[in-house]
C-alpha cells in the first residue's frame, strides 16, 4: 500500500510540474500581439493611400492592354 501511495504522489507531483510548464508567458504574448496590431494600423494609415494609388495604376495598366 505504501508503494502505491508513493507512486501516486510522484505522479501527481510530475503532472503538476508538466501542467505548470505549459502555461507560458501570457502577458508577453498579449503585449507582442497588441504591438504588432498597432504597427499594422500605423503602417496601413501611412501607406494606405499610396498603396491604393499603386493598385489603381496597376489595374488600369492591365485594363489598357
């Protein structure tokens, strides 16, 4: 019976260690995601009109052929 309790305790300890390791750095990933989204918005705001004009020129040149 003692062997069973010892192994059960080891399994519970090992499972707790494994589940704690998978948690990761959630605040870090949230910060990275928000910063990436912010960069996309800023770049889109600055380059959006130029990209739209470039797209319209490309479409009109294809239509002219």
